[in-house]
C-alpha cells in the first residue's frame, strides 16, 4: 500500500467505507452501503436471453 493511503482508500468501489460496526464490533451493511449496492445492481445490464442458436447441454449416458 502506498504511503498516505488508508485502508479505506485501497479499493473505494468495494463499499468498505460504507460498512458500519455493530455493538460487538462486527461489520454490517449500513444504509449508505445498501444505497451503493442497489445503485450498482440498477446499472448492470441483464444477461442475454437464451436463443435457439445457443449451444445445448448434451447428457451422456
């Protein structure tokens, strides 16, 4: 890790900075983390639908 970087700066897109600690000190997703996660899911494009040209699974017996 470079000097002057905090562990929160290492991978900002991971959402680590938006996690909160509970009473036991465990990390849990907070409201900011869930907003980040839902925004990420909303920007994803769905996978293409299977077509008749798709390869099919052949079961060998």
